[in-house]
């Protein structure tokens, strides 16, 4: 039988439910586990972490919205991830990690053999955390790293921290999706990011919704996509002080570039490469986000992966992936 999924949102989990989750993890019968916003005791959280450590089937783990609420739980999660080899996507959005929490998690995250998508949005991170995150974006020729990174709503990160991240992004050999929405970036940092995008050979999606940008930033991005080859396919600029005309121009140019690349491939009689149509699908950019509708990345992730949460009420979902 193929692994299924367990998705529970905003519930106080009973001992019986924790046992069911742990048994499923140990039996390798669950591929996606989401307990976002759920309340459980420290003892039960430890039991779940031990199940994660033993699981060989778990690919997606969602602990969003305060489940990892203390440094003690952060240490338990770190120990679980050190033993686990299967998790590809980890959601910690809305967890009060602080820099100290990421220091605790760093060794487990940076050495995990399968992790490609990490959501650290609204985790109260600062510059020290960014320094560690940059280590998960290795340059060309180094070890594999993250393909998708979410750092939404971490306003404590300084311009120096964002500059460090921009340099890492420019040289990353893996990163395809970067979500920085709802951070007070401003035009200066956006300029740094534009240089990083122009340098990157892999970045396809950049989310800058609600980051305090103006037409100045938009003009820089317009010049970039108009005059220089780039891998960028989606640039989200909604909820900024940018004219709709400039946003539309950028969107049209990005769309034209993708269409021309597809036509060139067809004209040469070659099949579409994995880079152009990857089997790995980003989790955080949904149709609503592409259209620039207001909402944090965490909500969009939930919509993409857990859009039927409202049907689950203390029930184990056995949908198969």
C-alpha cells in the first residue's frame, strides 16, 4: 500500500491521536504529516519526533503556527532530523525560533541528505540565522542544497543580513524559489536582489509581495528582464507602491521569455529538459499568489498542500499521494 497523509489543523491532539500518528510513522505508512497549529504536550511532541526519526516514508512535515514553541522542542526536532533521511519539505512557519533556535537546528538541516524545501517564515529570525541559512545554499560544485526557501515576515533581519543572503543566492547551484514577502526590504535591498537574480542560473520564482518597494525597484527589475538572460519565470510584486503598468510589463516580458524558450526547444527538435519542466514542484507559489492576491506565503502553502484542512476534524486522512 502506498503511503498516505495525516493532516490535522488547530486541534488539541489526544493521546490516541498521537499514538496513531506515531504508529503510522514507524510503519512507514505516511508520506505527509501536518499538525499545523495543533496543541500537544511536550511529552507527546517528543513521541512524534521519535516517530519522525524512525520513518523512512515521510517526505513532508508541517509544524507551522507555533507547534515548535520552545527551545526544548527545537532540540527534539533537531535530534529527529539528524536520524531521519527521508524528509524533503519542512514547514516551520510561525514558530518562535529566534536565532538560537536556528543555531540548534542548523547541523540537522544543513547535513540532511533529502531536504530541498524549507519554510522559516515568521520565525523571528535575525542576521545570525541568515548566516546559517546561507550555508544551506552552497555554490556551484559544492554539496546539494535547498531548492525552495521561505523567509517571509522576519523583520529583524538587517540590510547586512539581506546582503549576505543576496550573495549566497547569486552563487547557489540549487535554489529555484525564494519567498521574501512581508519583509521591510525597500528599494536598496531590492537592487541587491536584482543583481543576485541576474547572476543566478537556477532561480525561477522570487516573491517580494509587501516589501516596501517603489517604481524605482520595478524599473531595475524591468531593465534586467528586458536586457539580460535570466532563469526567472515569476516575480511577485503585489502590495507594493508600484504602478500596475510596470508590473504588467515585467510579467509580460517574463512570459514572453518562457514562451520563446519553449519554441526554440521545439524548433530544434529536442524534448523539454528537466530544468525547464521539473518533476519537483514548488510548494509555496500557487495560482492565487501568481495573481498577486493578498496573503502570506504560509497561507498559500496551506492552500497548495493542505487545501482541504477544513474537512479534517480529529480524523486521520487516508488520501494516498
